[in-house]
């Protein structure tokens, strides 16, 4: 059996792994590469494998860096089943649809093609089959897959593959585990990551492998402090939000803070069509969520009277006419595109305004520049001087920190013997690998792009 790393090696995004047995080629995730230099064409490149030769695909969760090349996979000849949890299927649909306009804009600007069209998304969705957590699915001869709640976003999973001994180098049945992205524990609205029972080989994300996050329980208070400081001086608070999960967590926290009268009732704009549609799916999938606080009077965890969902472009532009202190939640989270740029153009140079970073900022993105303290940035070819206050609340991160990742790596039946670290910048993965060695875990590999391993 061979395992090849076709993505998420030297960078956080582009998740794509291939497990090949004697009878099947199993693709785990098929995500887009994000956060590259402008006009990069990586997502247009041919796959380094024959798409038509892939037997089956599994998807850990709906984020674009795990799903973004699935329509291209189908377009290039893949004709098998794509397994994902049922909420992931719903979310992946809107994520892929939403990506079309962004890709078209970029293609027009850079003079290159698009990786897929609307029709490819339709066909891709027809291949996708929703499964439940804990359901045993025989995805190929001698390989049984199971999805487990990863607590990262709605529907997110880590996937265990139980492989028959006839396929393994040891001659014994083995359990190969793909972590996907792992969330933090004690996250409001999401269950904790299901503990891993055991694993022989673990492909583990390490996005925050060298960080220990702020305390989760104080993040509501920190959010209130940021809101009150910007609103108190009459400014606009911009929150570039990842449309899935972070936005719903923010709405949930704001709902609680407003209910407790810890922040004033200023207009709050949710200015992202994707986030608005995703929030609808969250409302429909309440049974997958865990709420540690009763909903406010309206019975809706994600809405309050001063919330304005601006779906259309006209509604979005009308926010400009509102001169009151306000909060604007807009995508995209890394500020590499989307409606947030229009608001940044207007408010980033205002001393009384603020921008709150609540998620990972990939290299080369505008978000990373701002996080790193850039004083002047370029938005739509305009130079903008940053006078607004930049805030950062790491506890909103949807990725587990070093403590969480280490906990996951020690399953119920002793530490995982063999680990591959993915999804992290190289120095971060190296620091995490060094840390794991101090914890007695020595067989840790940091694979390179396209590197193959015999299992
Ligand atoms: Zn993710």
C-alpha cells in the first residue's frame, strides 16, 4: 500500500492525499491551493495522477482548501463516489458555487482560464454521497472508512480507514487515520473532537503546531472589549470572517453579549452571501451542534434585531450610507478578496475604526501583511495607510493548538507509532515534530510535495 502527499505539504492549503492499495486508489480530500502570489495558476494544473483512475474520494470537511478541486477532478474524468458527512455535502455545495465568481474575476484579471464551471459543480454534487458519523462504509475491497466528528466546523471529520492485512507491509490489519482539520475543544456550538481510539498511521494537521491559544472561555469578554473600544470612539469595527464556522461562532457570541447587555445595540452587518447561506445550513443542522447558552428571545442562536444580512450587492453598497458606529462582518477571512476589501478601503485609514482578525492568515495574503504590522497596504491599486487599530483574538481559531494536537496524537490505546505532519508552514511543523520528540513520539515525518511512502 502506498501513500502519496499531493498537497498541504509545504503549505496549509491544497489538501490532497492518495492511498493506493492493490485494488483501489483512494483520494482523501481534493482541495484548492490558496494564499499564493497573485495570478498563480496552481489550481489549473493537471493533477499529478490520472483523475479517471481514482476509485473513490473521501472529503474531511467543506472548506475550499479541502474541496476546491473536486469539480475539476470530476471534469478530468473521475467517476466514483465522493463520500462526506451530510452537513459537509450541503456546505461543500455552497462553497463550490461561491468560488465560481471569485475564480472568474481572478481569471479575467490575470488572463487565464478557470479550473471548473458551474456544470462541473452540478456533476460533482451528483457524485457526492452523504454519510453519518460512526457509519461503517466499505469504500473499496478490504478498506472500511468511518467518519468521526473533528469539531472543526459543522460536519467536519477525521477519517479512519481500516485496511485488511493483505494490503499492509506488516501483513496485519492497520488503521490509517486522516485528521483533516482538528478543532479546539470547548468551542461554543461545536462538539469536542471525538477521541481517537487507536491508529497505526496518522496523517495529522499541524497548522498551529507551535502555538498555544488563548483561553477559549474568555473570548466572549475579549470580543466585548474590542467592540466597546471601537464603538465607544464612534468607529466601525470590521471583522474579516471565514464564512463557515467563524461567522456563526461570532454571531452566537454577539447574540449572547447583546442579550447580556455587554455591548451596545449598534447595527451589525453580515455582508457575505456565502456566510448568510452557510448560517441557514447551520440553522438546519442544529442536531450536530452544541449550545452552551440558551438562545435569546427570538429562539435563534444566530440572529438579533440589529443584525442586517446584506445578500445583494446593492444592500452591501448601502452600508456605506450608514455613518453610525457599526460592526461589519464580511468575507473573505484572509482579506484576499471579497466584500471586506471595499470596507477596508473606506475604514482602514480611520483612526477611530478597527479591524479584528479571528483566523489563520496565510502567507502572501493581505491579512498576513496586516497581521504582521504593515503600515501601508494596497487595495484595488490604491495605497491605504493603516490608522485603524488591528486586534487579534486567536481563540476564535477553528484549528486546534499544540496542546490539542498532542492530545489527539495520544489516543486511548497509547501514542500513535507513525505520524506524518501536514497543513503547516515548514518551520511550524518542524517545531511541532521537535516538541513531539520531547514527548516520546519519535517516528514523525514531514512529507514533501508528491512524496510517496510504502505502508
Ligand atoms: Zn478547515
